[in-house]
C-alpha cells in the first residue's frame, strides 16, 4: 500500500465529505481521490513517469500540489517542492541537482516555469492553471482509464526531496520516504488529538515540511478537512478563521506577530481553535502569551526538514503550563542530548539534540559526505543545542552553529535575543558572532529599531543586571530589515557574512 491509499479509503467511506477548501471551492474526498488516480495515469502515459523519477512543483499553495504529491506516491516517484522565494538560478540549481524530469507550475507561475525550461531544454513543463495554451495543463493530462500504478511501490519508496531552507548557506535535499510521512502523521495525530472531525487551516507554504506535514498531510490521513490559503496574509487568515471556523492551524513567530498587529485581531472570535502549533525557531514568550490570553493554547513543536518534521512537541494542556519548552519526544521518536563525543548528558546539561525514528530522512540526495555527517547509527544529529528538564521536557537553546565561543565560554544568542525582543523600541533583532583577535569571537547585536531615536548605548543597557557581563554584545548594528526565508527564519549566515565584511572594511 502507498500513501494515496489514504484518499482511496476515505473516498470509500465518506466520498462526499470535504477534503479541501480553496478559493471558494470545496473538493470532496471522492473527487480528490479520483483526480489523483487520473493524474497518476496521465503522468505515466504522457511523461512515462517511473518509480524513482523526480517531478517538481513551482509556486504557492494549491490543491494540485497535494494531488501531485499523492500521484507521485501512487507511482513511486518523488516530488521536489521548489521554494517560491528563490531566484531562477537557485531553482535551476535544485532542479539540476535532483535530476528533475518534469516541472509543474502553479497558477501565476508559468512565466518563471518558461524561464526555467529555457535554461533546461530537456525539462518537461506542465501548467496547473486550467487555461489551455502553449504549455499542457494538468487537466489535459488527466487519464480516466489508464494504468495509474507502477510495480514495486509501497511505503518504503522515497517520496519527497525537500531542500533545506539554507539558513546556514548551503541547501541540501533531504530524502523522505512515504513511511516517514505516515509515521509523522501518527505523531501529529497524537500531538493534536487530530480526528476526522477537525478542520485544519493551512497558511504556511507547502514547499516547506512545516506547512505540508505538521497538520496538512496528517489531516488527510485522518480524514479531516483542510482549508488551504495560497499564501499567508494576516487579513485573509483572520477572515478564514471567522468564516470557516478551523479547529487547528500552524503558525511561526513572524506570522503570529503579523496577526497580532492586524486591526482584525481583537475582533475575530478565536473560540473555534482548540490550539495552534507553533515553531520553526524559538518562539518569543510574548507571542505565546498573546494567544494563550485569547484562550488558544499555543503549543510548540520542534523538528527539522530532515525529521519530516515532527520530533518533539507539546500537547494543548502543556502549552499553558510550560510555555517556552519544546515539549516531550513524539510518540514514535527517540531523543538524546549528547556532548561533543556523543555521550548522553544528564537532565539540565546542554548538548546537541539527536533524533531517531521512522520519520527521519534516509539521506541527503546525491551528497554522501553530508549524509555521513548528519546520520550516526540511525541518529540524526540536529545541530541544535538543548537540554532535558527533570520532567522530561526538551528545551531548545540555540543552533549549534550559532553558538558564539568567546574566550572559551559558550554564549547562546537566543538568550540575548530574548532580552532584545522584550524591548518595545526594538522591532526585530538577532545576535551573531564576529571574529575577534583577543577572544576568538564576540557577540554582536543586529537590531531593527521600532524607535528611530534608539541608540547603541540604550540597547547595551538592556543587558545590565540581566545576563553575565561576558555575554554582553560588544557592538550594536542597526539594519532596516533582517533577511528571512519563507518560514520566517532569519538567515543568520547572511547577517554573519555582512558583519564580517563590515568589520573587515572598517
């Protein structure tokens, strides 16, 4: 059995139940399962898609992204979701690295698709928009009675190659099997108490595993309803909550803040939401508290692209009791906190977080060296620093690569960033390391001010009496905006490079 069997089973039991809502359209499980079967047959007949072939999606959220995912599962092929925020040369690099044979452009993305095809003449291009033209549409590809299966396809087949967000500078393609998405869905069901009665609002991009796999694919596994927005917009998100009354949604700090800042925030009744899942980075406490005050538990979830992503989470009852913790290991995941030699550390001691479970990737595509570095005896080395408290909850402290080692002392930027974000005169901030001839590295605060009169001395004063003197930033640099990826994560490698160039030129 492959993942598309989820849809077939729900179509058999409840064919008229709504699976997806998108732009005023309601798509029932029966109709959605039928489209997946017809799409798989068309891909096999017209493009000759075989087990192991790679296809890509370009653009924002759309029901046909999910139809393509399940059609790939049916054929044993792999889907490569392209980050829509990348430039054409970056997307071309991914297409070439993954050996993609066909690209599907979402509505509104045909021009970029044509540009990529011009760069790669052997690339087959399809258009998810319904308007016929010079490029074949998915509707034209559909086959009602053709063969929609390939031999030797089951849950052990690779399904996704998801290129990491590149916050460290070099994206790598994490290979996730169908079984990784299945076990991730089981973990998600436990986290959310997810049932067929839920309505999931998806506003994060499906080209990241957070938008795709924290709630969306688990909802389709459970037979729930997915309300899909093309992309995040705070006004449309709040209107969708008011209109469709979802029970669950996933947000990241940047989208949480955007909702809080929108004029509709105090007006819209949030009582339909049983909880929200939030993550992608350390979530500032004031954001968690803002949702908790509205009666919506903001439960943190921790994971990586390489873990599909769910690895650690809170359930609703712990979101209010222990805000700030990442939570406990997922139902089918093991977690270790280890030192530099891979030895387990006791509760309270900080070390690298290691993850093991059937949801973890098998490899980085065509990158043996990176795979060996990331996987040790089945354990995924996360690169994150954390600790386990006496109750067994995991707390994520920082990225291992972001830790500033100054005079032999470890300084965790997240601790300093928490101080900066408490200040109402600061709109955004990060802390990065800068090379120093005496100390090796020193921390630098990079601040986006909300108050134009804010100066360096006032920022540095925030740390006095709050954190040890050796942790204090040695410099404050002001910027208009911080570079971020589509999930709202700050691209710290770009900030570090800019600081290094600035320091060198000074």
